[in-house]
């Protein structure tokens, strides 16, 4: 696993965007794995700049989201599909029809997650997956203690994650969904390249476990140690426990 310690979020965003540019130079029909949270925002900004400058195009791309809340109102700004549309998809030239995510509002959730896992494979798989990390080491919504080889599944959000995310729901824990649909760790590991972003001191322990800890379901991101092409992009604060 490659580790890049960079001065700030802007440098991190530009470094990951350059990798994505390389992937799309090699094959304009590549598939990009997109993530929510604040971590990928500087990457999205750098990607939007590249597209506006005519140096990158997503017109033949598919975007695959990592996860989604279950039962959230379709128009809620925190619905992950809406977040991805706002932060990246609507600002680049990807066809909105090619922006895919697990459907957290399906009548049959088990069927929906299976279909999503299949869709990723049938579309050729994810070429590069952008990832953030939770302070407890979760990636997507794969919370500590889950399977290290899981496929896309319905999950229960931990109290910690719901409390962390309450800020997006008027600070009201009762408004935070209790369940999610998420790509599993096995699904994420199928991506041909992984780029994880972590900044700030509250990610330092998770980063230390990710880079130097043993592989453990208690720190889900540690499974990335098994990936042949994984890189993490962190700032000094997130690197402070290495
Ligand atoms: C949520 C998302 C994750 C994300 C994490 C960290 O739990 N499901 O994909 O990595 O938040 O978010 P942030 O980047 O805002 O710290």
C-alpha cells in the first residue's frame, strides 16, 4: 500500500485527480467509484477543474456510489445520491443515467443490493474507487465487526456513525436513518485501484491501524492491505500516529 503524506486537502485532491485522469486517458470508458463525506470534496473540485479545462471527460464513464441511507426522502439533500449529484456529477459531463447507487428505498432491499452488486460486475467493474474513512476505521458503511469479504448488503448504522452524521440532520439523532445499503468490503476490494483520503487528527488512529495494524474486522479499512493497488493520501494530522 502506498502512503502519501501531503501538505493539505488541495494537494491531496490534485494528486488523486491526476490518478483518475491517467485511468481515463488509458480508457475513456472507465468506471469511477465515488464516495460521500467531506474527504473526497477536494478531489471533486480538482476533477471539475480538469473537466472545465478540457483535460478530462466523463462522457463515456459510469459512476458507482458506495452506499446510501435506507428510507431517506428522495429530495433530502443528505440522500447520498443527491450529494453525489450536487458535489460532482451535475458539475461534470457524466450522463446522469450512468450514475448508479444502491437503492435504499426499494421495496425489496435484499433484491436491490444483489442487483447493484451484479450491475457493477456487468458494467465491467470499478476502475478506481475513491474512499474516505470513518474515525472508527469504517469504509463505505462497513462498520467494525462485519465480514471482511461481504458483498453489497443492508446494514445497521452504529450509534457512533449516527451521532457523527447527526450534524447533517439538524443535529437531531432521531432524524438520522438507522439502516443503510452499502457495497461490502469484498465488492470494494474488486475495484482495480483504491485511493483513500483521510485528513485531520480524528482520523489518526484509524490511519495508524490501516497502515500499521493487523488485518482485522474491528478496523474494516485494514482489508486494503490485501489490495494490489491501494494508495492512501493523508495530511500531517492524520499521519500523526504513524
Ligand atoms: C460516512 C460515509 C463514508 C465516509 C465517512 C467519513 O460514514 N458512509 O463513506 O468515508 O462518512 O466521512 P468524512 O469524509 O466526512 O469524514
